């Protein structure tokens, strides 16, 4: 059904036909999508066209800056040799050597705004093709065979063409290079772009116009790596920093980002949509067993683009991401209430920000443990909701307690659960029962294996990103920070940085306690991922690693929502030996309170008859010992005592214990009692 809807959407040629699929009329948040689409109205395509014309007027200057930047990647001797070789080839236009000398040795003397006819022709056409002959690693689209600079040059000619009349057609008209991605969406993505996920990012570039045109024609597009391509991650390209940034901030890319996230043309919610794709893409790129030069290079390009998207906010503690990372490193709460929509925001911030330049503290064990606990908590919430088939709080909470009880070996018939007294007997205060409640628990090997498997599933990718972030921070501290490295990226000299990060990822050493803990992990768990996760879990003592992992899994299921974690998560140190004992008491007290509530419901139906039978043979002193202040009793108990005392020697005892208003009230003096409310 979904494939059929997808095919119909891509073969449609009108906005109305696209809306049936792109606005998700049957989705959970379809109302908001349809309202936004209606608000856009018929002015959207005009707004996009005007924006394209504005960019087309500014694009030549940006392209000239970028082509001069590309020249810096080639030594003057190599460039001059390529120009001389071109002059010897038949049917090749000779390169103006005087202009080339100016570009190589005196680029600051060129007026890029008005370079003149000869220099303009040289910069806009000849120079890039000459540089392309000398540089082997300029990425090109495997569909259009264009490099980023050539792809963006089409934006200049678009101003002279008749623009399309439909929004989706504009996506096929002009565009930029990006990387194929596989996106998983949910209804919540329409409200919060961070609720999507990206499962893979392919290194081979692809141009967006060719892809959208092929999808529109129902043509299958396979990547060189194998998987089919449906979506593209567009980045600000360090090889073409000025022109790609100009295109990236266009209305056209806004629609492309909206379609990528929600399959809706009009659900672009701002910069958060762009950074959500960057953050999830970074996690997908680094979540591999063995990093390669290509994957590290791609990760660095994503971080470069993310910093450009953040803008000045990346260098100010008042920015959103510096504030989030500061909260993490200062051991603050990381819940949704604190503005952390998804933990990938923190992972992106750890990598994309120059933490030492911002004066932020290093990652400490409590901060790392807090991050891991938050990630596991959100993973547990999704798993619990999937298990009960609903997002309702009560069944999800009950399922979380059942999982925690199973991990701690506390079954339904646990003998250590406090017992309620017989019906009619008073129970101790809750505080007194909790103070004497058993703190015993028993973690079986099966529970250890289950907890480790859950931790590895939840923390595998984040742990790899945190390890990468640590190596990156150390490198940036020694090599001038992000600003210096971004300049190196723009001139194609990122090789040293990439190799250093690659070497750091290969220097992992498995500690003895981790090797011992791996023996308790089930065979169905990735051993290398388990080794990484367990080696990064902070513990107070080496022999407490597995107990800490079990405590992390237990707290994740018990405190799986922002409301439950706020104000309590930092009070539960999962490294402490008492953490599991505290949860064991909570589980037993929960069972005790359930039994106590059942007893109270039974008392509401049987309590009156029990009180009447006891009072019938009670002396005044025995009767008085049955209560302290009658007005503190429940309605059932109060009127049962009142009726039992009326007309007997206990009447004066009861009246003396009541307040003055009751003693002189007509109801009691007239011999009328209040009938219990029928339930």
C-alpha cells in the first residue's frame, strides 16, 4: 500500500496530486500539515521563483570566490604544466597564460564583481576545467557527472529560463550535490524533526535534480554502494563553501528538507530541520564497527556543514547547542523539559563545537553516565510503548516496573513484599513500612545478559560518537581549533585531521574487567560493540561493571519519561551498590500499596458491618479505643460508628469526641444517619 502511494505521488504532476501524499492527510498530525499547506496558498511558487532569481544574481560572485579557492589546492607549477599541455592538444582552446599568472600569484588584484569580459570568461568557465584536470578527488555526482561547482553554475542560467509552475518541478529544475541517505520517519517528525532517524549515509555524491526527476518518473535509482536512493543529505560543501552556502539557504532547499523529513512540501520548521538531518547523519556515519578514511572524511564534512548552519551561535555560550552541551558537562538534567529534544543534539554538539575555545569543562564520568542513562531511558520508553501497543502513561509505566522486577528477580509471589493486615485491622504508616521493607534482590545470569543486550543496543552508536568526539577535541586543541580546521577543509588539506582521527579510533584497548564481563553477554550481541560500550561505562570499582549496567537498565525502565526523571535522575547513582536495593524497595512498596488499595476497596463494602458487630459488645472504654478523632475517619467508618453508638451507652463517648457543630446538628439529634453513597 505504501509503495503504491509512493509511486503515485512521484508520477503526479500537480500540487493537488502531490498533496494527497506529501501532506500526509491520513497521518497523526495531518491537521497541522493541511493548515500549513492552506496558509501557503498560491504564492509559494512565486516566492520560490523570486528567491531563485535573487540567488542567480549573487551566484556568479560566489562561484568565482570558490574557483579561486580551488586553485589553492594545486601548486602553481602543476597548474602551469596543465595549461601548457592543453595548448598542445588539438581542438583544445589555449589557456590565457597572463590571466592564469594573475590568478595564481595576484588573486587579490582581481575585481570579482566586475572582472571584465576576458577575466570573467576565464573565471566562469576555463579555470575550473583546468583545476579539475589537476585535482583527482573532486567529488562528482554519479548521475549528472557534475562536480558541486558545475552543478551550482546551473543556478546562474536558471534566471534566463522559464521557471516551473509547480513546487515539486522546481526540485527537478536546479539543485546541488548531496549524499544518499535512508530515513525512517514517524508521525511525530512533523512536530519535531529530531524524531526521525537515519540508518545509513552513502559516500557517493548524487545531485538532487537528477534524483527527483528519476523519482518523478518512477525510475529506480541504485547507488554505487548498492541500496536504492530515495533521499539526499545536502551539505554546505567545503570544496565550494560560498556558492553551496548560497544555494543551501534557498527556499528550494527548504522544500527539499521538508520532503526528506516528512514527505510534505510545507513542513519546514526552521534551522532545527537542517540540524536534525546533520545530527542523525553523523550518528549513522560513525555507528560502524570499523571507521574508514571515507567515513571519517564524510563525518568531518557533516561537522563542517553543521558549524556553518549554526553560524555565530556555534561560538557563543548563548547559542542553543553550546547551552545544551554545557548542561551535559555541568551534570545537569538532559530531559525534554530542559530543551533536549533528542540525545543526538548533544552528540552533534560534542563534535561540532570547539569546546576548549568555549571554555567548557572536559567530559567527566558523572556527565558521561548521565548521558548514557538518558539515552537508555528514551530507548526504554520506545520499547515499552511497543510492548504494550500504546503510548498511554499507565500501561507503559506498569510494563516498565514489570521489566525492572524481572531484572531484579522480584516475582509476583516475592516473600519479601510487606503484607497488609487483616480487614478491620489498622496498618502501619507507609513511611514505617518502607523503612523496614526488604532491600534484597537477586540478579540472575539471564538478567545480566538481558541488561547488557539492552545497553549495547541503546548505546552502541552514541558510544562510538562520544569516543570520536573525545579524539576530535584532543586534535582540535593541538591544531588551532575548528576555525583553523575549517580553513584547511576549504583548501582540501583535511588529510592530516582525518588520518589522526582514524588512528585514534584504532587504539582501543580492552580492559581485563571488560573482557571478563563479555563472558556474561549473550551470543546474539555484537561482541565488538559490547566491548566498546562496556569499556565506556564509568564504574566505581572494576568488579562492579555488570552491576552498574544492570542498574542502568533498571533505572531506564523505571524512569522512562521526562516527568519521571526530572528532579530524581541525579539522585540515583547507578554506580552505587545501594541503587538496585533502592529500586527493589520501590518495587515491593508498589506491590504493597496495590494490596493496600485493594483492602481499602474491600473495606468500603464490608467495613460497616464489621464496625457494627464490634461495637455491639464493646464497653465505653473499648469503644473509645477504636478511634482517635472521628472526623479523621472515612465517611463509611464515621457513620458506622455513629449508628452503632446511637441509643447505647457509647453515644455520649462518641458525641464527646466529635466537634461542636456535629454535637448540636439536627441530623444527630433527630436520630438520622447519613446513608453511604452508592457506588
